[in-house]
C-alpha cells in the first residue's frame, strides 16, 4: 500500500526566504506526482505535475523535483510571500487510468510572515 | 460559471436526515471524483466515475451513495450518517486521454457537519 509522508507538518518563515517542502513515498512504481495548494476551507489548486519520466518541473517561483528511485520529491519556493501561506499537499498517482487513485500526504502548513 | 462547482457549500444534518451533495464541472472533462478530507488526515478518494470505469473505495460505508447521471454532474447521496462523517467533501474532475492522465481540478468543497 502506497504511503505518502510530508515533512515538516508546519513551517513558519519570514517573507523573502527561500524554502523547501519535502515529500516521500513508499512505492516507487508511480505514474506521476503532483503538488497542490489548499487555502483554508477551500478546494485544491494544482501547482505542478511531474510525470514519472521527468526529474523536475518549474512554474514561476516554484520548482518541484522528483527522484523516483528514492521515493522523494521536493517543492522549492523562491522569495516567499505572505500570499504563499497555505497548506501544500503532495500526491502520487499509481497508474494511468482515472480509477488509479491519487494517494495524498497530510500536507505542510506554510505561514509566510510579512 | 467556470471550473468545478459544488453545492451546498455548508451543510448541517442530523443522523436521521437524507441529503445530497451536488457537483458540476464546466470543463468538458470525462472523469469525476469524490474525496473526503477529515481533520488531520490525508485526502481519501471515495468514488471515481469515468468513461472507462467506475471505481469505489471499498472502505466507504454504504450510507454514502454516488450518482453520475452524465459526464458533467456528480451527486453524493447521504443517509443515516454518523458524527464521524463530518468533514470537507471535495469533488474533482479530470480529462483522461488514451495514454495520458491530466491533472485533477477541484471544487471548493462542501463542509458537512453531522449532529
């Protein structure tokens, strides 16, 4: 059974700092990995999706890496801003079909202080 | 309206009530999902409806009953719920093309409280 762990559970940083969120998964046979953002009481917004054949994806100040063999992914946020405060979720997909479920971690709650 | 919408946004119900959650996607996707998000727990997939298959999480109690009348609408029918069913219920949709699974787009969720 796939298990996804995110460390740290919570993180508080001053504005402008660069930071790294970590995600690890127990079964390396994945189809892809996604990072989501969730604001309090809201749904999820997809940030980055990395296919199993890829090593990293970038979008603006965000960079996500994937090391499938070691079961790890990191989300790097550059020059953090108060608007980045949210819970960040990592999820791995087992297979290609819609029924192949996403397994989520519990998330890292990020607070960026002005 | 665009994206994925869910109604109601908040729901309080007694254990003997029957209610339904509604989800609608305006993205032309061919797969829809129900997730449950409880406090301090990872998101849990409940049901998937897609062109190629329907998948159920076998651990979901029968007091939750999904219905997908077409590719744009998804319902979750609730009856005789328990207080531990209180959670945020999220709907999502995605587009599956042969050989490629696109990202899932999530609705804002329905916050359910069972008294």
